[in-house]
């Protein structure tokens, strides 16, 4: 009986070690940088979509992933804020806000996070609706987190959740 328990424990430990090695080695073999993109057609005019994204402080009313937003001092003329999310606090800097082309670019502005990069929001009329495309130029520094980002969560998970929340603001269910 004791022998079966010892063998069971050894098998369990062996599987656990193999899993950890797979995540660490597999993540180390992946590139740190990636590009991911997602799009949605929203039941709103382009200006309303642009205004909703530009109003980073108002997103707590429609984006459940962000529980609090704190405006920080501007950096080189760019708006900066901290979002409280499920990942913890994330400092964001707006690099571009172009009303003529309806393009917005945000960047994670905290070099101590295990991830970083930019989101480019491209807003275009699509009949009476709006097509929003978000492109992430991301970096995942930690090899295990890189593996999980690629194979477990998916690079577009946060983009997809954001698009769904924004669609909900404009009446989609």
C-alpha cells in the first residue's frame, strides 16, 4: 500500500515538473514581441466611438475590466492615467489622439510590468455603424507568461473583451 502511494506521489511530482519545464522552455522559445488585432462593428457613429475611447476616465461606466481610473500628470504633453484592473494597476499614456483620422494610440507606461506595448484604435464609418480595429504591438517579458499568453489566454483575449464591453455601451448584448 505504501509503495503505491510513493509511486503515485512520484508520478504526480514528475508530471508537475514536466508541466513547469514545458511552460518555461516553451515560453523561452517564443518571441517576446507579438502583433495581435481584433475588429468589431459597433452600432454607433464614428464620433461617438472615438469619444468613448478618448474619454478614458469615463470607461468605468461600461468597461467592467477597469474598476477605477486615476488621472496622473501629463508626460511630454500626453495624457497619462492609471487603470485598476484584474492584472492590478496599469499606467497608460496616450501617444496619439487624432480627431481627423479617428486614430488613437495608447501605450502601457510602466516598464516594471511583465508585459507592455501599444494599442492602436482605428475608427472608420461602416454605413450607419462604425468599424473599430484595435491592433496590439505587445511585448511579454517573462517566458512562462509568454507561454500562457500565447497558448492559454490568447493574444487577443483583452482586445476581444474590450470590444465586447464597448459594443455593450452602444446597445449590443
